[in-house]
């Protein structure tokens, strides 16, 4: 499909996500995450210190054994090695946790983010902002966008991986060649039936569908011909003008 509808959808998601109130909520949530991370850091420090102490204690026990007591020495040596491996495992787990811990913002960073929410729409839509600049802004905030045209009927499924590590899922109606693949075909049929029952002719129905945001197959606006073909497909009768004249389409 053409990328334009997807680009427009991602743009709207970005601008919506960076409104001042949402940024303020995100900054507050990040502050809470930072406090939780500090508490976990203290817990990790205790675990690492305990593991190092146990390994050092096992070493001292091994060093203190008499050389001629080989059986005890071998047992203490194995115990020492186990404590060393345990300490190494905890150290590796700690490093993995550190790599996933939340971003820490300075006061200046927080103020900058809050100001961004106020200024971004103006910057984004400014005539001086080129497509390349918009892409640069996107890359600062969004890490990756994944698309799937088969997951949802008549739609493109969008998964956004944000630079914060969070993910969100969205969708946008895609161009289809037949109404068999149309997104929410039941809703379209219901609306056409309602408008027809209200005495609307095909051109009027097409205008109402366009005003309501419906898109015809081939990703174009509805016309009277489109409505006429759908009515025939669904067995919806033709509205007669003054009860006698045929419905002009």
C-alpha cells in the first residue's frame, strides 16, 4: 500500500503522545520509575556485597585448612568455587538489569521535555521544517515502526517501539480492491441501509458516507455509482423520487 496514510497515522500518534499533559504525566511516571530503580539499586548492592562476602569467607576457610587434610581441603575448594560462581552470576544479572534500567533525567531535561510539548506542533507544521527534519524528530522519539497488512482485515496493523522501550499498537484503513476485504463492512452496510431507508438517493448517500469518514474501495471517495453497486450487491431497493422517478446516480 502507499505509505502516505501510515505516515499520517504515525504523525498523529506522535503529536498526540507529545501533548503537554501527556508529557507531564510521562515525566512524573519516569520520576516514580527512577525512585523504584534507586530502591532496586540498593537491593542489588546488598546482594552483590553478600555474594562477595560469602566467596571471601569460603576462601579464608580453604586457606585455613591443614594441607595434609586433603579430603576437607577438596570439599572447601569446591565450596569456594561455588561461591565464586554465584558471585559472578549475580554480577552478570546486575549488569543486565543496569542495561534495562529507566532513563534518568536531569532537571534541565525535564524542563526541555515539558517545553517540547508546547512547541512541537508549531515546529512540526512550520513551513521551514523539512521532511528530513521531521524524520529526525521521529527518530529521537520512536525507535521502530512495524507494519502488518494481513493481521487485520482491511487495515494496516502498526506497532510502534518508542525510544523509552514502551510499545503501542494502532491501525489504519488500507486500500483494498474489493469490498470483500473492506474494513468494517457491516458498519458500511448498516449506514447505507439507514440512509436509503431515510429516502436518500445514491449521490446523497455517497456525500453522507464521505462526511462520516468512510472510504470506498481503491481508497477513493464514495460516488453515486459506488453506492448503486453496493445496493445491488446487498439487495437494497432503489429510492424513487416522488415515488415514480428513478434514482439518479
